[in-house]
C-alpha cells in the first residue's frame, strides 16, 4: 500500500512541471504558434529563481524575477516569431540553446557545477493540507506538495474556463484557425498571439520555479531534461484541449514515477528506466495519431 | 535568368552576415559586462584558428563531422521535415563504430575502417527509421518524436557505456579505445590534426550535392518541401520519399559520429559530442549555410573556427568558453528572421522606393 501511495504521490510530483508547460503551451498551440521554447523558458525560470534567491537570500524575489525574466524571453520569442515573422521552430530551438548557454556561462563564472541554496531546504516548501492529511492513503498522496503544485491543478480549470468561456479564448482560437477571417472581424491578430505566448512564458516560469527552487533548492544545467518537449507531445496528443492535454501530462508523471520507483529495485540497469517516460510518450503520441487518422481515406500527408 | 539570380545574392549575403554581426555585438556587450575587452577576446578566438596555417588545418579537422551533420539537417529542412534527432543518431553511430573498432582487429586497416563506418551509418539509419516510419505511416509529428528520442538515446548510451561496454581499467566512464587499424591517422601536415576524414566528409558533401540537385530524388524532395499535397497528386510517393530522406539524414549523422570517433575521440565518453553537441551545431550550420553546399562548407569552417578558438579564449582570457555557445544561440535566433526580403533584389527594392517617392 505504501508503495502504491508512493508512486501516486510521485506521479503528481513529477507531473507538475509538465502540466504547467502544457497549460502554457496550449494557447500558443491554439494560436498556431508552436512554442518549442517551452523547454528554454522553463530552464530560465529554474535558473533565475535559484540564482536570484542565492544572491539576495530572498525566495520571494527569486519567484518574481523568474517570472519577469521568462516574460521578457516570451516577448523576445513573440517579437521574432510574430512581428518579424521568423520560423518559430528555429527561434524556439535558438532560445533553448541560448538559455542553456547563458546558464552554463554564468555557472562557469561562478566556478561551480550547480547553485545550491543553503539557507533553506525542500521541506520548507511543502504544505500539509489541514483535513485531507489525516485520511489514509489519499492524505499521503494529496498532502505535502508545494504551493505551485496546488496552483497548477487549479490552473487547469482556470485555463479551461479561459479557453472555452471567455472572449479571449475564442479570439485566440479564431486567430489560430483562420487568420484572415480573424482579421476581417477587426481583431488585432498579433496582439492575441503575443498574449498567448506571454501566458505560456508565465506558466513555464512557474514550472521552472517548481522544478528547481521548490523541489530541490538546487540548479544544475539542463535539469529540465526534455520536459518541455514532452509537454509539446502531450499538447499534440490532446490536440490543445486543456483537460485531455492535462491527462496526458499526468500520464507522463505516472511513467516518470514508475521509472523512478522501479529503478530502486533494478540495481545496475537503473539508468535504462529513465528511458520509460520518453518511450511511453512516443507510443502514446503514435496511438493518438493512429486513432485520429484511422478514418481518413484521403491519400497523402 | 542569370541576371536575376545575381540580384538575389545581395540580400542573401546580408541576411547571412547581419545575424553574425548582431550576435557578436551582443556577445561583445556580455564580455564587456564581465570586464574584458571584447575585441581582444574575438581576436584571440578567431585569429589563431583562422589565420595561422596549423590553426586553420585544425579548424578543418574539427569541421569534418560538422559538415556531415549540417548536411544531414539541411537535406531534411529542404523537404520541410525536421529531423531533430541528428544528435542521437550521431551518438549511436559513434558508439557502435567505437565498439566495432575496439572488438574487431583486422590486419587490413582499410577494411576495418570501412566496417566501422558502415556500422556507424547503419546505426544512424536504423535510429532515424523509427520516427520516419511513424511520420510516414501514422502521421506522428517527427520533430517531437526525434527531440524526445534524443534524450532516450543519451540515457541508453549512458547505461551501455557505464555497464556492459565499460572499459574496466579506466577511472571514468568510457568504452575501450579502438584499435590502431580503425583510427584515421593524422596526415601530419604542419603538425596539425587533419586526417583523411575531412576529405571523406568533403567527398560525401559533393556526392550529396549531386544527388540533391541533379537526380530525380533530389528534385522530388524539393517539390515535397514546397507542397506535399501537390507532390502526392502528381504521383510522387511522398511516404517512401520521407522514409528515404530520413534514412539518408540518419546515415549522414551516423557517418559523422563514426568519423568523429575514429579521427578524434577513439573511445566513447559521456561528453562524446561536446557541450552543445555536434548534432545541434549542425542546425546552426544548415541555417547559416542556407541549405546550400558551399554555404554549408563555409559555415562549418566558420563555426569550427569559433569552437577551436573557444579553447584559446579560455587559456588567454578570463572569458568562459561558453561564450561561443551563447553566440551560437544568438546567431540561430537572428538567422530565423529574414531581415531583407530575398524575393526581390537590392536594385529592384531601391527602384521601388524611388518610384514610391516619385508618386508621393
């Protein structure tokens, strides 16, 4: 029972950064700007939050500056991709590479392989839910997560509402589906694209903060390890619908939790279990695509 | 026709050089911020690796795998397919070429090299085949799959090199050193590191150029890139072409990995392809070279000069060599944007402006 509880707790724990990235990427996906830079923005959030907390000793400042910097990166992405009409995939990859490089550059200047906060530890960030904590099993699973974890699950509902029940959501979807008709309605299409990308940047910064500051109070370069790309796979699987995309994100969390928990028993072959999440995601993506195209009889791509 | 073509070249060159300039400018500001002289740093970085004979030959040596990875990415970009798995394919190719080179000991060194190369190539092809088949038959986005499989491949190789294939006597994680007969020997010109592998890579570049511009396959690939539906409608077998293309791309990446193993590294370590990774560098080269063979050659040499220069910069100044990766990211960022419209020549553009002024 403890084992299952542990896996389910880890499932939520590992799903959060992906879930936040997915929520961030959905609007950009719907606005037809594929945001590959999720990975880089998340890394920037992780890096800046830990760096600023380390330098100033203030966690709050770390949170705020991470969000700010990610918004700036989002602006850069939007400026090059929307205003200058560059190839968004190339821009996204360029941002991913630049962030890794800048983080590496700063780490080198600081002469260390990672930044570790010594005035706080991960346990400080955990919140015990007052009543739920006492329920057996469920309490073990749901209680004791970080603030952003709870925010992220609430955000699923907020994003769903924003996407389907507000003007903003409808406009973003119109811009993505048919730019010309959006223009003919008098919408400022660029404005909605900018907003969609900035919303993504905001959520990615939260993902980064959760990954580095809240969970481990440590930053190592490339600690995001492709989570941004997995989020993109999840978005593809759910075709941009907040609820189904979130479910795929949690599936990834489960895969990751299984790989972590099972590798404890694997001994020398533990590294192989790290492969599970990526393989699971590829398989899921394949199955979803197969189902989607099964009834299409048209030849061609 | 020729006249129009020459008109196109102006904006193309500006569009290629301007990003480099801008990236160096921003890089210069960063160097200023940490209290170093950017001009001096750049001079150290590029001076030795481009303007001395030995340095230049070394630059050529390091450019050889980059030529191939650049080519691997450029040909897929041409068909509007994104093979982002070049890095993984290169690692796999390099790894198994290394294992083959270490376990096989033939007296005929040419045969041994050939076998290692073939093993590397086959591994690259097989690994590229997975996303290719998924893309062609199940409509799975090949970019996402290749990006994710890269991480999976790095993990698998980490396991293989630290587990079953680990060299027992060594203090850090690596595979056994390959036999001498599988190594590309240094040619010894000016005491540089240049090996036959550079000429091999160059030959592959020429062959691929011929394939892409003069054969039916090349033309069809360009057509698919421009409009896949139209290509399908005219009777091209788009699915098969996509698979073939991904296989070529993977094969090139595999050869690059095998060559890097046999001419430079001689054993697989966890940092086999460097910090940005040769596969990712290939993306910069493909973009910088504008998917054009001469462009790729120049871009590979330029980038290789930057990379070899990075070691000098680390030695003679206090600027971390990661500055090169920053520059690389910035160059790609600026390359994604066309500063000038390439469909009009400079002259036509000026004429247009003049006309507008006259009307006003």
